[in-house]
């Protein structure tokens, strides 16, 4: 049986330079693809939502004895959106509130959360929207006994941006 001998291959300078340039180009193109994917995922309207309880209206011709829960939203994204609704959900257990996020014990819609910025409201980049609802005994009970969330729905938000309501002690 004949023996096969192999010769070791060596790169010349031109081939080695070509290999280094190809490896560098592959690394840079992979980074650029990742950066473009990140920019695409992070683009669009992003809404930052916060809530405050125990708020009262001050001033005006007629004194208002009611206490309110206010929802403040700021569009921190790079595109405008439209606020379509403000609603709420009450969950009795943390499992349903944070893990499954479905099958709320009670769900409701706040029909007119803002007199000045009526819904639907065009929500421009960098602008702020404030809505409110009366903090009645039912809302206080839901916030203390379980997990009460107010949810701001936008035209680009899908399930909405939710914020948990906690009642401040006086």
C-alpha cells in the first residue's frame, strides 16, 4: 500500500493580510447588525407613567372636598402616539398581579380622566399628560387589600402601561 505524504501549508503575507481584514470586517458587521437591532427595538413611543394618591385640588371658585388619584405620563420615546384610554385592574393576589397579569378580580374604565387634555389625546414627544380619578372608599379598599393598577392605553402600547396605586397615609 502506498504511503501518502502531506506538506504543511504556510500563508504568505498577502493571504495573511486578507484573512485579518476579513475577520475584522466580520466583527464590525456583526456589531453593526446588533446595534441596528437594538435601535429598532428601542425606537417608537415610550411612555413613563407614575401615580400619586391623596391629591386635592387647590384654588378655583368652588372648593372641592374630594381627594384624587392622579396619573402622570410623559412620552420619552422618539415618536408621538395617541392616548386612547385610562383604565384600572384590581387583583387579589400578587401571583395574578405580577406573574399571570390576567384574570383580574375587577376591571374598570375611567370615562373622563382629564378635562384639559381629553381622550383621545395626541401625545407628542416630550409632552406630559395628567389624568385623575376620585379616590373614593372603594379605591382605597382595593389598594389596601390587594393590588390596584391604573393602566394608560396608547395607540402603540398593546397591553398598556400600568402603575400600581398605593394609598398614602395622612
